[in-house]
């Protein structure tokens, strides 16, 4: 039988733009990359570009190359004028010039009434194996003359501990750890990739009630100690909303071979000398605001056990080979020294799961 390879055509060199200019003073960021084939997905940064944001009055703001396709600039409140139109301008190292359509910086984003969660059980592909966890919701009650199109970005942070402290470590020589708790306590922060959009444009009231955001299951350690969700709300133009809502639907529907295949969704950026060139992504100008919620330990949910059983060694001849260096150990002797318990690095060093030992400024 011949193997079946789906014929999914996509330019491997399309410019991908992820740009967001908000009304909040501070660092503004533009991400530039190149699309990759479905058969070999990966991130291909677009480096060394000349990136500017230009307003309708001719003011030009240069964004500085931070490497890996990231371009940033600090913008002051006086440069972010609500009701003013802005566009993105890009010049690549190949000499290609790209621009976005003008987008007007909207007036203030409506306040978020509340972000809250409820304990829920959701179905899976196996009806006998549902998932328990917490479902976040958002409520919004805006004035009739305020924004009607909304998008939300979510950033999660959770606190966790390694199973064991480190009293000693071995990297060819035995060392005593100055601070056994140095890698014991961590916080992980990450952006949630899901897309959330909603519009009240065709509703009588400008109200959103119980809009479902992120579901956090009990299959990880996220809810074991303390969890926080930052909700970033953006008000969108009609064009921006149509783009992001298409992206949301594609994200939800492209779950398998016989679902909707990924589409080449055009945004508002184009090659000024070749309008037919496919450019992906969107330069979004939006008003925004944030709301953060904290969740205490949800111990009633139960969590899958993590195997952090230690093997006991009595001398350094029993240490694992150099490929595992440094080998972290916990002294099992109340006076220190052997015997030692050794195990997987993840059981001793909380940073191996991607977290940081630095407590976030916002953490309560």
C-alpha cells in the first residue's frame, strides 16, 4: 500500500506579521517571521528588517531589532493618541517593502466586570475518561457607544516546588550545596496560544456574560499550589475582528485530517510593489486593559502522582555516568554525607520544567 501524503500547498516564504500597538505606554512589540511548510513546521525569524510605525500626521517611530524576529520600541503616552490612525512599514534585507492599512487607535477599552472560575468536568475522546479542572469565564457590561468587538489574550503563572532539596551534587567531583533550597521553589509564566474573540455588534446590549476562556485540568501541577491568570482585553476594529475571528474558528476546526484544513488567511499587510504576494498576519491597533485573578490550591481535584522515588547510593562509584552530570543528591544522613538519595533532575531542580526561582512582582 502506498503511503498517503495530503497535498497541502503553502508558500514556504510568506512573510508573517504579528504586530500589536496599544494605547498603553511602554514597550510595543512587532514579531516578523517566515511561514514554514506543513510537513516541516518551525519558527523562521525574519531578521535585520527596518521596521517603523507611522501615524497619519507623518510621525515615524523606528522599532529596534532585538534578534530572532523581535522588534521593539518604548512609546510614550503622547505618541499614542486615541482617534489617530497608525500603519506599519517594513523594509526587508531583500529590499522588499511592506505596509499595513491604517488602523485607528480606539477610545478607551470597556472595563472588565469580572473574571472568575468554576470547577467543571469536561468530556474527552474517551467518554470513560473525563477531565476535571477549572473553567474560567469573563463578564463585560459596556456602554452602548463603547467598543463592540473584543479579543482576549491570556498569560498564566503558577507556583510549584521540586520534590526534593539538593544537599550535594556531583559533576566529576562532589560539592556541597550552599543553599539546599536554591532550585526548590519556582514560578512558571507562559502565554496561552488559544484565540478568544466575541462581538456584540449585532446585539441590542453591549454585554457579554459567561464567555468561556481557558480550561485548566488537574492533569498537571498548575493548580496544586497557586495559580494566576492575566486576562488582556483588546477592543478591535471591524477588520481586525473579522481577521481574529477567522483565526479563532480555524484554530478550533483544524483538529484533524478531515476537519477544516488550515487556510491562508490574509491580514492587513501587503507588499507595496506586489499586492498579489501572500502576506500572513495582522498589524493591530487597539485600546487595552488587564485583569488578573488568583486561584488557591485546588486540592479537592486530585493530581496525578509524579515518580520522584530516590535510589540510595553509599559511595561515588555508584554515581550515574557523566552524561547525567550534574547529578543532584539529597543526603539521607541527618549529619550530612552518605548515604545519598539520587533521582531524576526534574525531582530536584524546579527550573528544569521551564520555571524561574525569581518570584514575580505581582505575586500575592
